[in-house]
């Protein structure tokens, strides 16, 4: 296989359920990098991802589902949402009693205090006075009505995604994993056909469809498996590492 770039999700994909990354997986990634293959993680997380995996293992990172992409310390791709495009949504969620936050530069500007185990910097704000653009808005879903309510405020410049862990995420329409990965690939002179990607959740579908080879995890949602070219073992059983070992020797 003429693969020059590996793009992988983190939670439920590269990481085990306890959020650790195995030595086997790290070793497989390092062998690929030694051969000149670029490695990138593409996550829905922001800077909190650095608490789980060291940046030194990757050539680039995609954060907040594609709202930003970096190689080294250089910001290569950025698609934040203007505050005025999401203010009505934020205020409506707050008035309805939903837990909602707007993320920017790793800080969660929210109407609630995130749990300690999230280990994220946060600040309670009045959304009617909030002035910062956001890379991602998320709402915690505790009933089906939440999703229906939020959809009313999604304009043509935004899109909504509901993840398997019951979060509604709202992003700029061009803040997708595939768009951010495409920007990194173009920077490195890598063709779309030379990319293999791995994922398990709804927000990975566009990435798997975009890549030359899209691989769904064994633990992936049915909709993710349906668009994948291949299916590997689960995240708990080093699925990414096993695929790399078998196909990129």
C-alpha cells in the first residue's frame, strides 16, 4: 500500500477505554514515522488531548473536530464560529436549563462547572455579554428533546453532530476532520488516496469517507462501519496497531 499519512481518532480508537495508549500502538506508530509516514490525530477534543497522548508522537494534530489543525506550533487551518452566529443558540440553551459551553483556545466558557475529571480550564459566563468566537459549542444531552430544540438554531453556516457519549456538538460548516486533514495533506504534498484513517464515532464518518482507506474500529457504531472500506479489531485489542502491522510492513 502506498500510504503516506495516518489519521486517527483518539477516544474509542487509538485510546483504550481507560484513555491509555498501549505500548504496542505507540511502537506501531513510531515504526511508521521512521519510514517517513506522517501521523496525525484528529479528535473532538481541544488541548485536553495533550493530557492523554504526547504531541511528540505525531507530526500534526486536528482539534475540535476540524476547527483547527496544527503541525508543530504552527496553526495551519482554522474555522471558528463568530459569536454572533451562535449567541442565540447559547442563550436559548441556557434559558432551557441545558448545560452548554463554547470552547475557545482550550477554555470552556460555560453556564456550568465541568467535572474535575475532565481536567479542563473553564469560566462561567453570561452568554448575552460573551464576546469570543468559538471553535466548538457542546450541549450535554439528557433527553431526546434537547437535540430537537438545538436543531432550531442551526443556520446554514453551522452543522450539528450527536456523539455516542451523548453530546450535541455544533461547529462551523467547514470545521470537519476531513477538511483539516486535507489541509495538512496538501501542506505535505500527500494525495487523498495516500491517506488511511481510523475512527469509531459519528464525527469520524466524513474522515473515513474522505481517506483513500477508511478503517472502522471493531467497536465502531454501525453507521461508521457502513461507510468504511475495512474494519479492524477493537480499541481494547489494539485494532489500529494490528492493522498497521499487517498492512504497512
